[in-house]
C-alpha cells in the first residue's frame, strides 16, 4: 500500500491551526486524548445494525458491551430512563424525533432561526421545514429574551403536535416548565434540544430539561466535550398520544418509536467507534473535575460578556447564563458587518463566527452579529483574568479590520498568548 502523506500533512496543518489560535466558536471544544483514541479505534471496522442484544450481524459481543456502557453512563449523567446513543449528529437525533412524533405535513413550533434557533428546527432548506409545517416564536426586541407569551398564543391558536425549545445562539436559561404547561394543555409533545448547553446541564449548572420535556436531544461535541455525534433521552416512557400502532395493532411506546426512527428509520449501521468515544466522554462528565471545568466555562463567559459591554458593545439580552454570547455590532461599529468582522478576526487567529442578531437589518450572508463562546478556551486552561485581554485583542481588530499591519500585530500577540497553553499530549 502506498504510504499516505497528503492527508496526514493536512491533519498536521489543522493541528497547528488549533494550537496557535484563540478558539471562540461557541459550538466547538477540544476532546481529551482518550476520547480521540476511542474514536480512532478498530471499532470503526464493525457493522452492528440494530441494538445491543438484537443485531443484524454476528460478532457484536464486544460492541454490545460498549453501547450498553454508553447508555448506562448517559442515563446516570442526566437521570434519564431512556436513551439512544446512535444518532450520527444532532440533526440526525432531531430527524428521528420528527419521524417518531409527526406525520409529513404536521405542524410544529420552534424558535425563529434568526433569533437563535437551529436549522433543524424548521429552516425552509432543511428536512424539518421541507417535510413539515414549521411555525416559529421569537425573542423580544426589548430584552432579547424568549417571548413566552407569543409561544403560548401560537401554541393555542395553531395547536402544533410538537413544540421545540433550545437554540444555537441564545445565552439565557429557559422556562421549560412554562412551555411544558402549554404543551400539556394542547396535547403537544415537548422536545428540548440541549445541543449547546448539554455540558453545563450535566454539571448541574443549568436546569435539566429531562425533568420537564417529553424528549430531549443533544449533540455530544459542544459543551459536553465528546466526539461529534447526537443522543436522544427521555425522563420516562410514555405512549404515543396519537396512538400510532404496530402492524399487530398494539400502541407503540415512544421508546420503541424513537429507537426505530433512528434505525432503521433514518440511519443504517451505528458508528461504534464514535459510541465508544461518547462513552469515554460521558465517563469524564461524571467526574467531579468536569463540574469545575463547566463552572470555569460559565465564569469565563460572564467575564467576557462584561468586558464587551464595558467597551460599549451591545450583548443581546445584556449578558449570559451559559457559555455563549451574541454581540450586536451595530451601535459600536455601524458600518461593520459580521462577515467582515469574522474574516478579520480569523486572519488574526481569533476564530469566531458571524451570526444573525434578532431583528437583524442585514442578510444571513452579511449579518450584524458575532457569536462567541468559552468552552474551547476553557478546556485549554484560560481563566477569567484572560477574558478582558482577549476582548481587547478582538476590539483592536474590529477598530481597524482592513489594516494588514494591525491584524499581524494582534496575531503575534494571540500566538504568543496561546503558546503558554499546551493543547495535545502527543
Ligand atoms: C449544533 C446544533 C444541532 C446540530 O448538530 P449537528 O451535529 O451539527 O447536526 C442541533 N440543534 C442545535 C440547537 C444545535 O445548536
């Protein structure tokens, strides 16, 4: 076999990029060496369609134990009664829930995408918006908080079969109990997508949605700091309120509906190497150090948000309860788009992403906002004393985003700062 060099050279370059920069993308993190080792293991060689004890292939004795252990740890982490660890990603987990709970064309209600919602909560270019009737609720222009009055009004008027809470760019705690109440009133299923704050929730720093929602979905690679992947959880089993029946005429339990919606409904063979890595990450999240880490994530985010506001930046909702924040650039730099800002910051080795802000006057390609998060830099070991320094570096780039000399000067300081925070053991 010819020795592969091209790909490994590129991987080496990506490793360099991750080491030298300040990683502020709110949905990213750095996994541990043991998570990485499990992901790069021989388990990738195994086909295991089905579930532990009920596979369509032989030789699954070992991967059965891996998947069982992952399920046990995940249940313990969130106090769940049912879990599925097979979804390949967060979007796949959501697709399985749609498949289990709705028929094509059914109505559901989720947070407006330009107000922080996710693609898989009803975007017209995503399966959720293409195959189902998507309605949305907003955040209020006055304070950037979810408009629960509007949510209740729409739920009562339109009677969606599914209500989704959870977001990709929302920095505040949710009132799950209030949403559950209106869901019960209209007989809707309430799903929480905790993809972003899952790690903070596991550490007990935010409310656990498993206690309020019928179904919870998540990614495993954001604050939870595992491999790229998805999961589905339920606090307790319950029958499908619309009485979907099996070919034998039995009412199927939601657990069975969800399992079959993942496989064979929307996926084939599970990625057992990724499930092993999820299992390692759940094990890490059960350790006391994980809580210390998440507390630091939250503290870093609060201090960073305050540092931005002290410099006159507008943070949507005026702060953060979790790991992320959304900066509206319009008052401070009216001419600067999120697109230009992102490009200039990336050139200075500060990685972030442009983001729509609620009631944005610009298009999704330009945007007026930037989203920042602290999970990755906190994993790297940065404490709250560094946050004002980082905000200062960001502000220096944004003051003068067209000057190559300015960007180069900031980049040198960024690289110097990050050299003090080793990232990989190998
Ligand atoms: C990131 C995210 C997802 C999707 O995760 P992928 O693994 O990229 O498919 C789903 N929902 C929310 C709220 C997210 O933030």
